[in-house]
């Protein structure tokens, strides 16, 4: 078991609004600061249209989704949230669908092929009609984007549906990993963070990882 060593220590808290004022222009949505130099980092959902947010309870999964949603809407993207239970995403200016809204989701996707769909607690949707719509979206790999959040254990144990399909993209956020094997959810051997607070973990894009503190 190894712990990542950095040149510049990552902060334990980052404000998205403040980060946006100092971050250089770039492709993708700001998610926080990371890398060896604690620079602003982005996730390009146009290039990587399917992503996962994995972590145990209290690791900041829902908060990470909210950060992505705020960044997307700030950039002019159209966001839709899917929440099978209460979530911080409920308070946003975007539509929020529930577990019985499979037909409505399909209509939104047909009306806006560039839609960004963010799903909290994806494991609670397993074997539902809505999960079938999300699974189809994950298999398309664009132009609509999909980010699903769930516990690391549930995502590792998913063998069908949107959760399992999204994992194959090897892209997303792994929060508070406790062992290198947790990285298997995104196809990597996870480098363990030096701190374990909410939002601390790894940003993985197409199997390449870097340490991350998610902005809030």
C-alpha cells in the first residue's frame, strides 16, 4: 500500500467561485485542484462523456456532482439531475427526475442531444426502467454526457445496468479510497491520499489518475 507524495500540498477546502476567478481557460468543467502542483483541474465531458463518482458514505459524492452541475450550468450547458432519494442536487436550477421518470428522461434526451445527465445514488436505480434508459445513454458515449455517483462497493459489485457500463469508461472521481484495489472501479490501482476528508481523492481520465481536492 502506497501513499501519493506531492511537491505542493493540496488544500483541504476549495471554493468553486474563487477557483473560477484564478483558473486559466481550458477544456471541460472545473472540479477542484490537483496534481503535484495543486493547480486547477478540469474534467472534459465532451471528450469523456461518461464518468463515475465513487466513494464511501460521507466522502463527498453528492457534493462533487453539485460542483460539476454548477460548473456545467455556468458554462451554458443544460443539466438534468436524477435523484432516487433526497440529494443536494434537488436545490439546483435544473430539472430533477425521480426513479419512475424513465419516459420523461427519454423525452429530455430526444429534445436535447447535448444534455448533461447527473445521477446520484445510481445503485438505487438497479433493474428499473430508468436504469435501462441510463444504460443506453452510457453505451452511446455521447453526444449527451452522463455522470453517475454511487458507493465504491456498490459500483464494484455492479455487473449490469448503467453503473456497470459507466465504469468501463475508466473516467471520473474516486473519493476517499481506502486501498489500492478501490481504484478498480475506474480501472486503476489507486494512489492513496494523504488526507481523507470530503472531496479528497483522485481524478481519473481514461485510466490516468492524479490527486484531487474537489471544490465546493
